[in-house]
C-alpha cells in the first residue's frame, strides 16, 4: 500500500543546475499536484494535472515544468535552480469524487546553494 | 478563492478535548470543508471532511455551523501524537477549484503532558 511516493527525499543543488523530482501514485487517481512549503508557511500550489496529458499552472509556477504522460507519474522539473527554490516539495493525488480525500507524499527537501 | 481563518496556535493538556475553530464566511454552497494535519517533517495527512452535517471518524469529529460559515475540529482526547499544524481547507465540488486548494498557515497545536 504505497500511496504517493516521492523521490529523492533530500537533494542539494548548485545554482543553475536542473533536476527532476519524481512522484508516483498507485491509487489510479486522476488528480495530481505539486506544492512547495517554505518555513513557517502553508503549502502553495505549483502545478496540477487532472489526468494524463493535461497539466495547468498553480499559484507559483515560475521556474518549474511538469508533464503527465501516465496516470501514475507526475514529475516536477526545475529548469535552472535558484536559491529561492530552496523549499520542501510535496506531491499530492486525489480522485474526482466530490470532496474526495487528498493524499500527500512525504516530501522532498531541496536546498539550492 | 474561498479562504479560511484559523488561530495561529493553541495549547491543550494531554487527555483533554481540543476544539480547533475555523471561519470560512465566503464558503459556497458546494464547497467541502476538509481538515488536514501536518506533523513535523511529514506531509499533510487527512483528518476529516464534511459538507453540511456533523461528521465523526476514528480520529476526530467535525462540527459545522448551520450557516456553514464556520466549523470546529474536535479531538476528543488530545495525545502527544496530536501535536501538529492543523489546516482547515475548502475544496470545491468540481472544476479547477476542486484541486486548487488554498492552504493558510494553519493552527499549531501544542499538547502539554
């Protein structure tokens, strides 16, 4: 019963490097999303997807790309890392049932130096 | 987007009930009220949700005001493991608002032994 799996859990990047945070869910959920959480703050939506092949921007999309080629996977790409992207990243998934539960991954801690 | 207002922090003695309030005066008729909690260094986890009627589950109870402009999460007997940040979130019935969730700073609950 894996739920939502994120990798890596910890990563240190140099400014300008690129990387991909992986997210996979095994619950056949249509909806997947990425959030970032800065110290002492709530979560802010980066990008989301309502199904394979469909993605859209959230509140803070700049500097990030996503794709959704399968129902299970929703990777988040940092194109050219900046210190302002130092944060904790959470992937989430849910089904389309009205009011359905949202499941979160355990988080990916990213530091950009 | 419909917003919620919660106190920044609350304290409770262990084994006593805790009432965590949330105001959502701009809630629409089809918004679901969700509560999630986040333990330190973990992703948010589902606690409870409801639409109009009060709800109970093994973790907590949710009391929803008759006009739906406020709700209260009730932990019947606080334990040290309940120390977390609790988020009250409105989730739309469908459409883009169904997954464009807005997380505030939540209420940080401290449990005193």
